C-alpha cells in the first residue's frame, strides 16, 4: 500500500513537469535493459502496472531499455532516490539521456522522440513456469555441455569479470578468484532463474554477454572509451560521452562537459620533483573543483585528493616517476555516486603513461587572471573581514559575520581557527588558532576613554584581501556612545569599507581604543562617513569570557604614521569564511 501511495504522489507531483520535460526530451531513469524485445515488453508492462511514465526504447547496442520519464534533471534525481528507497526499481538504476535512445517499443505505437517505433512480435512467448522476476523461462541458445566447452576458453581475468558482474548484480558474495565452484555455479543459476533462463548453473555465451552488458551499462551510458593524449603522454579509459577535450594550459589538459550531466576531467602532465609534486598538491586544494570536505593524502611520490560539496565530487591522483608527474582529475555530480565509482575505477585501472610530457608553454596565450591557475578557478571564500591579534598566542578578535555558518574559518587563507566565544548583542567573536601562533604585533588596549573629535585610524582589509595588506583609514571620534545613546559603542566620523569590519581602531599613540563594527544593514541607511566601533571595555569583557587576557597599553606619546602602519600591519589579519 505504501509503495502504491508513493507512486501516486510522485505522479501528481511530477506529472505536469514530466510533460514539459518531454517536449525538451529531458532526462530519464533507466531501470533495466533486456536482450530480447519480448522480454523487454514483459518487463515494461510489469513496471507500468505500478509506476507512471514508463517508456521503452531500443539502444544502439541492440538491447532494449526500460526507462521512466522524461523529467527535468532535478526531478529525475528525486524519482531515482524515492523509487530506489522504496525498492520499486533496481539499486543500479541510473540517469540516462535521450541521445542514447533509439526507436520506441513501449507503450506500443508511441513515438515520443520521433525516431520511429518497433512493431511487436506477432506470437507471444508462453511458458508454463514463472520465475522470481515474473518472466517466463527461455530455452538456452547452447546446451549445458556446449556452454561448458565455451566456458573453458575463458581467460582467468574473464572468469573474474563474470564473478564481479554477478556480485554487482547481487547474486554472488564470495571471493573474486576466477574459480567456478559450487558458490559461483549457484549464483549463476540464481541469475539465470531471475532473468528468465533455464537455471543450468552454466552461463551460455549469450548469457555471459547479457550479464556483462548489464554490468557495464553505467560505463556504456557515458561512452567509456580508450583515449590517448600523445602530447601529455597519457592513455586511459575516459567517459567521452560525458566529457570532451577543450584545451591545453600547462600542466593540464582540460576536458569540459559534453552533456547535461556536468562532468569534467583534467589530465596532469609535467616535469618535476618531489617539491613540484608537493606544490601541485597544495595548488589543487585551492581550486574550486576540489571542495573542502574529503580525504587527501600526500605520501612519497604520489598524492590523492577527494573533495565533496557544492553538488560535486572531485577525485585527483598524481604520481612522480622518473622526473615526470602524471595524473588526472575527475569531477562528477554528487547525486550519481554509483556510476561515478565505476567510471573512476575504470580510469584508475586503465591509466598508463609514456615518456612524453606536456609542453610547459602549452596554453601560454590563454586569458590570464589572478583568480585562475592554468585555466582553473581558484576557490574563493564566501566572506572576508578583518580581525586583529588580541594576545601573544594568536587569539583573534573579529566580527561574528566572518565566522557565521562557515565550513572552515582561516586567517590569511591558510591558518585554521575555531570560534571560542561570540557576543551576539554586539556581533563580535573570539577566534583561537588550531596551533599556537607568534604574532608580529599584539593589540595594546588603551585604559583611557578617547575624547570626542580626537583623531583615530582603522586598520583593515578594505578590499577583502585584493591588496594583500591592510590599509589605514583615518577619521575622528564623533561620539562616545552609539546612535541610540547605548554604552559599549562609539560613533566614528570615518568612511570605512565592508572589509574593514573587525579591524582595530587606534588612537594617535598606537593603542587600540576599539574595533570597527559592520554598518547596520537592516531598517536604516547610514551616511558613508558614519561608522560604529565597540569600546575597549566591551572587548575586554568578551576576551575574558573566551579565557583570553588582553594586554594593557603603556605608551601615551604620539607615534609617527610609519610606526602606526608597522604595528597595524603586524596585528591585523584577514579572516576568511569558507563554504
């Protein structure tokens, strides 16, 4: 009853969207592929009895695919998840594209893709016995004796491949050893029975092909083919139906998406040493195509990187051998994990190299940008604000928005920190580094209340790191209270930028008299020359709550602009919030 209700709800939810997608030929959920038309029609009818949007098409391989759809891509992924979870479609069902489908055989007479229809057989195949799958048993194309004779011609690897395919189909759970003992024979018989064949326990030539075709369907669906790049000196199996070569930009050969799947790939080829390999390892982790979450390892002469997030899964491997670094990156949509694993395994196992290395000048005429590395986008933080060192161990004061809902918070791009305390009223956070730091300069907090109209300067990354160093912005104390007369906040006559928020406010002696707060963005618009600053008293209270002791100022004499700039540069840090 639950499954029927699920199907009805999905039909009501996706019905109209499926009709729209059908006009654009959309995407499909492929649930089965059968070697015979009659068998495919029987299975299509079985699915159509309980599920909406069932269609059937002939594939280029000669097999017959049963699909559900068409849908928009996001809807197809939802259908795939729900039907898998309900057990209404096989676990190895996957997203398929209209380009892989030919003539339509189901529903009979339909021609959704305008590619013709297949006339159904006149005589139905009838057998008295029903199998577990609801299909009627078919007589074998070979006798058991003939099948055994042909089986003896298989290589050891071919025998292992059959066991692997049986295991993937859920019929074999023992060692992949190429030995066809009782366990393998039993699994072969179970597979035959489930697929409507006579359960002899020995696969015929046609049955072996059917089993392997079924196993390789995910690879076939993305056009897995052998690819050789003479310039890069790399050969491997690649999903050339999903990616296509675009350009060289040393040390990479770029492959962009060739379908709406959104997959991408990179071949890596360059001369180098262990230090070059380490540098490549660090650079790859700074790129958008390598999300932050995921295992990564650098060991000796090789490294691997995996990143998950933002809708993609990225895997990179690279190896140093004889002064040459070779490897590849595969970027795949996050919701297509089963097929990604098959494609990645095929690429890794087939990866071979030659002596050739990609010319270091390849792609030298490509557009150059500071946020690109060899044509790849450098990962950018979601938000960047200023902060400053509050004690000698590296504790940092900053604004809370710089650390709110972040996957990772870093100082100057690489030093990871954690939020130790947050004052929600003022929007101030204390950050503690994962390892002790040695700041060049630490804030010295003034014990004196600054006077109205006294000169002050704010140190901050006005342009969120674009200049590489903090800048000083000068102004005056306009009031020792907030806009509504509240304590703990000062009003400054100072024209600050969003990136300056969190930066220290200095008096003319170089002592810290506050921290710049963000400009209120809700309910009011302040003049550009109005800024707000937290007072030293409130900053000291917040540091105490976080277990940090601030340093009191000793100097009262005015210092030179150069000395102020030196202190500010050593004290002010750029705080990055990463997704």
